[in-house]
């Protein structure tokens, strides 16, 4: 699970992609696409062997300039908490227009010209115009407390995962009890706070193993593991490789 301030479109070329938020789950088939709104906590995974293109860009690309009246058409979407995702299927007329433009963006990415940057901006603006013209904006409603609490906890983990964290620390970050913290993880992610924190730390360790030459012991400590044996055991259970084997595999040695 992660989030970002950028807007995101995903176009699926082959297979099936699953996009999960804290309270939604959508499967996107080949030829379909999805829009993921700003700051939406989500996970992207594959159901079957898949190939997809992901386009991320800041919302200000669509407003043209500071103070532009076009900004209202952007803000009405990105500030709407009731609009986390939009699933596009070619069976719907205007959805087909969206997937066609995404296909064009895929081609632009493969065959870049000297006008690539400007061509992309024009396509993104056209994409947004079609979407904005056709969507019905949901009425603002009071958001469920679980996603709000989870967003606070997940942000806290992102900022403090390398520290000694307890269930009390996680629950305190959202001003809830330890039992309510555990319930929120179970309801929204079907896991426990401890398991999520461990997997988050392991994912950060995997990135460091692949992208740096830092000693394994330093990496283990940097992501919050104080015992090398425990780190090695957890890492192998999750990936099937020891940290050193994983590094060799990622570096092609």
C-alpha cells in the first residue's frame, strides 16, 4: 500500500491487474484502464501475468498556469474524497476515447520525437477534458473513519519505520486504542499491524539491497531490524532468497 500526490492512469496491455484501496478492489482486464486520484492509499498487483503502462503526473499539468480558471475543473476531482478510482472499459463510449488516448501515450513513450514533451501534455489535457466532461461527481459525504485512521497510521509508518515501533505508537498516531488499531488493519487490509510493519520494512530493505552497496547488517538496522538472524529469516520467508542471494539476483551476478 502506498500513495502519492501525483495523479495516475494505468492502461493494461496484457493479463489482469488488481487495484486495491482501503475500501475498494477493482480488477482491470487487458484493454481497460483506471484512474487513481491524488493521495489515495492503494496497492497495484497482478492477478495473472500482466503488462501495463502507468502514467503519473502532477495535477498542475492540467491547470496550465497559476490562477487559471481551468484549475476549478481539476480541483473538483482531486479534492473529492468520494472519487478514489475510475475504471474505464471499452464497452462504454467515452471510456473508449480514454483508452485510445492512453494507447497513444504508450506509443509516444516508445517512439519519442523532439516534440515528445509537448505531445504528452496535449494528450493529458485531452484525456482530462473527456473524463471531466463525462463523469458525475459524487456528492461529498462524511468519509468512513477506518480509511481516515488508516491513512494516518500508514503515513506514520512511512515516516518512522526505522524506529522501534510498538502497537501503542501506531494506535497513538491516529488517536485510537490498540484494539481499534488492530481492527482497522484487519477490516481494511486483512492483516495485523505487526505483519504490515514487517513487510513494509522488508520492502524497503529489498530496495536498498538492489540499489546500494551498503552492507547487509547496515541495511537491516536502517529498516528497523536489530538482529541480523531475525532479518535474514523474515527476508527469506518473504522472498525465497537470503538478502545476499537477492542482491546478487537483482544485480545480475
